């Protein structure tokens, strides 16, 4: 079994490290930030500072793929999230039976297990602390790499921390999140850097958390993510009777920057008939928490059939990160963690080139399709918002876009279309896989053909701008 060094103890980092340690590897994870408080979910929420994770205070929702991986691979982590008050809910079964049809075998797959970010991450951290074969060292920032330049191909064989410690291992796993400095660390060590595909996804987030007085969460009258004209609403149930609400805008849409103000934010949220009732709770923050510059990025460590360096791989956001409003980050990252665990099982590390190629191929076939789907959706959504602001119709020449929007509209009329849409949304079954069913495709196109004519239940653009600037 291998000695593995992980850089970063975020949610995916810890999840991956636990998967590897439980497979018999000797795993050390180095994390720059402070540990979680040792007490309750409440304390994690109020006191834990995570300076290196910009989105730490923003609403998160964990999709069914994460729940499925936790239930099957890390059941004690699932229990720990629930012990902290985490919420198990099945978004499909919450939809009235007249729309979703009667329950079908397999509908249980859609169950999600979710909590606020500090709450679920502290639950992950607590289980990681007690995991045999896993040593999480906090307050340890990796500053440089140890490299074997005498090898046939430059190979990373360890790391050095800011505190001057040197650790050596068979594999270094970059778990450093969307701001990982790995390309710079490789360049500083004189090694080639991974190829990076970067889109400034250009969304801006304006979020707040709420809590109810009786531990309940509001009833959903629509999907957790809804495009409502030039804004998108997110309504995300969480632990202990809390939930997160977000308004997502195109970051270039300066007319809506006023949403930073809590009164304006509330006025706009109240004007959205399908989600206004989610305001019926006590805010957990005084202000609106914002984030922008959240790009889509994927890094490839194999170029023209050869690894750029061996002994190092990237998992989670450090490897691929996409538009967070879809809530896919932890799910895709945990999926990637299982891919790493399985590649170590099948290819081993005796031949590092062979391992690098095998992990690359598995990443391309498992992770990339989810990333590509998200990136394509982001590009369309940004262009659609731009067109709406300019008062023009958005009609790209892209059959996949038309099909996806038609399927969305058909979902309220056809239980099969509904399940195909939700299954992809929850990172369970890719949409193109479901759409291989010719009958489903035909129903989606027929029932959803008039998706452009559906009313948008939101204020007009002029009304929205007036509320955001008043
Ligand atoms: C606004 C926003 C909302 C989101 N909402 C959702 C959601 O609803 N659902 C969802 O599934 N995903 C969501 N995501 C994505 C999710 O947050 C990420 O996918 C997830 O955090 C990735 O986990 P990770 O462990 O790969 O990286 P991170 O959580 O970013 O952790 C990386 C860790 O590496 C550490 N680190 C970095 N460099 C070093 C170094 N040199 N030395 C030591 N430590 C280092 C950092 O301190 C950090 O702790 C959202 C993202 C954003 C931006």
C-alpha cells in the first residue's frame, strides 16, 4: 500500500483521504487553515474561520450523488452529518403525486443529505480525525514540492511546508480547491504545468441563511434552482431548521450590484412569487454574503498522451471546478475521489507513468462529462442573460440546449421526463444517457416544444433594476 500526501482538507479533500485510508493506504493531509471547533454544529457555524475557502459562508446543498457515495462508502460520515442535524430529503418525492406519478422502484436514489457548509465539513472532519491510517495536520501550508529530477520523467516525491517540514510519499494529491497553487508549485520546481481550460463563468452570488422557530424548512413550490429572467433563485434546505437563499446574477450586470444591500435583496426576493415564502424565518447573518470570480476550470495532467509530471494528481475543485449554482462541486469531487481510489486499486503505483495515464483516462470518462455539461450550461445561461438585458431573444444553434430546455418544460407533464431531469441535476445519470431513450426524447420535444412561451414568474427587467437600485 502507498504513502499518500494530500494537500488540503476541504470536504472533498477529507472525503477522498478517508476513502484512501480505508483502502489501506497511509495518508497524511496538510491543511493551511485552523481546525473546526470541537463542539456542536452551532459552534462550527458561528466560530469556524476558513480563510482559504471563499465560499465557506455561502449556502451549499449536497446532491444525491454525495449522499449515495457517503451511504455506500463512508456511512459513518453520513451518520455524523445527520447527528449534526443534517437533513435527509428526497426532492422528487416532495413533488405532488399528480405531477411525479406514483412512486417507482429506484426513486429512493434521489434522496439527498445536506447541511450548511461549516456543519457538514465539521462532521467530515470529526470522522476523519478518528480514521485509522489518516493523519490530518492543520495549520500546515505546503509551499514547495520535492522532485526527483533524475527519474526518466520528472516525478514529485514529496512536499515542504512553510514551517520547514519535509514529507515524502509515493503520491501527492492536490486537494487544494479552486484556488490551488499547484501549477505555480510545479513551475517553481522547474516542472511542466498542467494544461488549464478556464472560463470566467461570470456569475455573482448574493446569499443569506435563515432559521425557522420550529425546526421546519419551507415547502418548495418549484426546483431549488430557478432561472427567473435575468436572475436565478436558489432555495436550499439545510440542517437544524435552517436554509440558504441566493440570488445569482451575471457578474457583468452592474445594475444589480445593489443586491448587496439586505433591504434591496429582500425586496427582490419578495417579488418572486414561487420563492418569496422562503423569507419566512430569522436571518442568520446581518448582511448579504457575496462572491464573484467563480470560474469554470479543468486541469489536465496528461498532454499528447504523456503525463506532464508523475507522482502528482489533482482531485476535487483543484482538478475541475464549475458553476456553483448547480451545487455539483462536492458530488463531482467525491466521484473523483472514488475514481482515484479505484485507479490505485487497478493500476497501482509501481509504474508511475501507467498510473498517471490510467487516472487521466478514468477522469476523462467519469468526471469530464459532468464538467462539460455544466460548462456548456453556464455558457448558455450567461449568453441568455446578456441577450435578455439587450432585449433580444436567445436562440443559439444548439440542439442540446433546445432539448434540455424542452425536457425541463416537459417535466411537469411527464413523470419520465421529470425523473431524467432530476437524475442529471442530482449528478446521478448523465442527461445524454437518459436521452438515448428515443421515446423519452420524443415526449420531451413534443410536450416541451413551447418552453419559450412559458410565463416567467418574476418582475420585468425594469422592475428588477428599480428594486435593486432604490
Ligand atoms: C459560492 C459557492 C457555492 C457552492 N455551493 C455548492 C453546493 O451547493 N453544493 C456543492 O456540492 N458544491 C458547492 N460549491 C462547490 C464546493 O464548495 C466545492 O466543490 C468544494 O468545496 C470542493 O472541495 P475541495 O476539498 O476540493 O476544495 P476546498 O473545499 O476549496 O478545500 C481546499 C482546501 O485546501 C487547502 N489548501 C489549499 N492550498 C493549500 C496549501 N498550499 N497548503 C495547505 N492547504 C492548502 C485550503 O485551505 C482548503 O481548506 C460551491 C462553491 C462556491 C464557490
